[in-house]
C-alpha cells in the first residue's frame, strides 16, 4: 500500500484456531478499514484463499488439520504474484521465527502483539505488494521484463534515494551481498555468475536494485524489506544456486552440478546503521563473516551477526 493509499476494501484473510485471537485481529483491522475474512484451520485457509483471493494472509503457526508452516508453503506455491504472508504465533524464539521465515512467510509477529505494530507491519507488506504490482504488472501477467542494468553512478544515486526515503518514512531497507563460493579445484566463480544473476532476477522485484560488484557476485538493495523478508530472499537464492538444473540458465552456463554462495545481509533501521555507508560497511562485514565459515552460509547483521545454513 503506497503512501496515501486507502486501506478501505482491501481484503485480509485472518487464520487462527482461537476465536478470541481472530476477534482481536478483526477489531484492529476493520477499524483500520480492511475487509476481514476468517479461517479457523489450515484447510479452510486454502479453501477461502481460492475463493476470496485476499491481498494478504495473516497466518497462525499452530492450527488444526494443516499447520501454518505447511499452509504458508502451499500458498506461496499457489500464488502467481506476490502474496504477502504475515505469520503470528506465541512461539517467538529465534528458532521459531527462522522456521516460519523459511516456510516462505514475509514477516513474523509474536503474540500478544501491539495493534499499532500489527497495522504498521501490514502497511509495509501491502506497500511492497503494490510496488511489486506496479513494477511487474497484475498477478498472472506473465514473466517480468529483464532489468535494465544501471551504471555505477546511477546505481549509487538510486541507492542514496532509497536510503533517504527509508529514513524519511521510517520504512525498512535491506542490503544483500551475494558471492559465488570458489572451493579449491572447483570451476572459477566468474563462470557461474551468469547463473547466479539469473537466479537473483527470478527472486527480486522490479523496485529492487541489483548491481554486479565483481567477478564473483552482486549487491542487492530491497526497499520496504525487513529482516524476515531479506532472509527469505537470501534462502531462496542459496537453495536455487545449489539446484541450477532447475533453472533455464543452467543450460546456457554449463552450471550442471550446482554451486554454493555466501550471503551477507544488513538492515535499516538498526542501531548501528546511521548512514548509507554504515549499511554498506555492515553488509561487507556480514559477507566476510559468511565466507569465513567455509561458504554456503548466510550472515544477517542486525545488532549482532546471525549465521544460517540454508536448507533444501
């Protein structure tokens, strides 16, 4: 939902097996002008999604019949465009959040939540959905157009604009550096970067910025993207890189055996990110930390470095 856009009539599917929790969410969302559709188990979520086509799904983790994690995976596979999924749960440990994000959720919110925070997170997700649609056309309009490569000066200007916009509107901003690992005796990384580029293009939006940094990798800037969304993108890129035969670029680049990547991620807002240069310095440090772990790792820097091994 872009600035100034009304939430009136925007449909949100709220799934929770607790009537009290659904009532709380319904009260907060209807007061903000949203239309709320409710489901009390995972199977009903899938049935209602096919019929109602909501703009966003607010999904409890623990539900009968089909659990929230599995429902999220199914919804993401079914959606032909960007479908924001906000996962909510009383399970709010780091491991629980990571599990939810790995299932494909775009954000994760612990219960009990503050109503203002719920509305703010939904606004961010809907703004992202609106910008995605503006960049790529309506859902189901076919493959996105090839991105126009920016020169170094133009990329830096756009990057500065995105950081200033994030500061002005208190919007999240994520920065990723992705590099092909080059184990001893393996094919040179430069031969694999075309395959990596194709994988990245298949996992970012038109509003995102992508720039090649060197022979090994790329810098990505994801507007309106917070910690969970950045982890989702990083996980998808890492998984697809290990399975290049599933991607059309594999034939063109002879990348038939798969390869691993190291990924560093930094964020705004963050107590250590006061400027654009801070954001870039932290993403470089995160990438270096990931590379020190023998490759194939993701390091997310938010207050401290978190290392993850992407799972298939």
